[in-house]
C-alpha cells in the first residue's frame, strides 16, 4: 500500500505567526517549528505504516519545500525536498497511491479565526473551482482526485478541520489548535497532538479504500480573485485567462491537472 504525505507548517501544533515559518527571518523559532513539523510528519508515517503502508512518499510542502529534518524523519519514508515543482504540494502523486494525508495544513484565505489563513500566497483573496470556494486542501484534493486517490486525513486548526469535512466526505481530521485570531490559538500539548495524528492516520489509511476521491467535473472552471489590481494585471499575461473586472481572472481547462498548471503559472506571474 502506497501513501502520499504532504506536510505544511502553518497548521503544526505551536505555530501561530508567519515570521516563525519563514526560513530566512524566522531564526530559532523557525528551527523549532521544523522540529515540530518533522515530529507530526513522523506521527502520520507511523500511523500509516501500522495500517499497512509499505511506501510513504513525504512531500515537504512549506515555503521553499526544505523544512523537514531528513535525519530525524522516520526511515520508512522517502522525502521529496526542494522546488520548483509544477504540482507543488502533491508533486509526483499518481494513481499508484492509495491515500493522501495532509498534515500541518491551514484554512483558505479569508477564513475567520484560522491561523495564517491564506491560499498559496498572500496575494489571493479567493479561489473557486466550478464556482466552489476552495483552499489548498481542496486544490490538492482535486489533483489527487484526478488520479482516483482520496485525501483521507487532514490536520491543522479547528477551522481547517471544518473546511476539510465540508468538502471531503468521511475524511479524518485532527485539530491540534483552536485559533482565536489569525495569529493566536489555544494548543494541545505537542505530544498529544502527535498521538492523535498517529491514531487518526492509522484509522484513515485503513479506511482508504472506502473513501471517495474528490473529482472536479469537466471542463474545469477556475477563478482567482486577487487582493490587488496589479496581481490581476500580471496574471492576465497568461494567454488562457480572461480578465473579469479589476481583481479577478477566470479560465477553463479540460481537466484539473491542466487547470492547476494554469493556476500555478498565474500565481507565479502575479
Ligand atoms: Zn506553508
């Protein structure tokens, strides 16, 4: 059984501010968060292995994709580290995998009482897939769905857990913290967070065959609402997109992989 584990940092237990997730300016706080991120990744790997996973590909999916500490990662895993990567947080995921686990994730841009709510960058106000607002969890779940693979576990704060459950039927979630604002939260003890992640990862991987992948209907209509007109001015350089008003672009693609490639190109342009 093959499991894909995508690990971000904002949803890790203990993380509350963007600066402490910044490899260049985060200093000791950032390095502490790398250790916590590695511990939560290990908890998920242990749970997956207990449930019968024989291969676990771990995609480091925060900032420059080089935060997890290789020596400290569970030896059962293979680590995908560094970028650029056209499929970003789920690079090299394909139909040979049985389940996707998302650890340390955060809620979509604009979510109230959610730690560092954003969608890929701070320049995006919202993203819609076939008229449905989604964040990183949804976009990655649609990519996985293209290969028939379900997202079975999502961990982060309570707002993210609610977002995941609203989108993904039967998904397992672990809330390691409850935000009171975008930069403050009440936290479980980090060891307790890891225990819960290990337990839910095991249950989720055992149930993987019963969970439905999230499949986008085709053709896929994708819209990006930016925060500033300049972002849309630059994203509009992508030939596939249509400018709609000051801050919005829209496009359509034959499948979700293609939609994501155009989305990601727009994002880098903007
Ligand atoms: Zn991140």
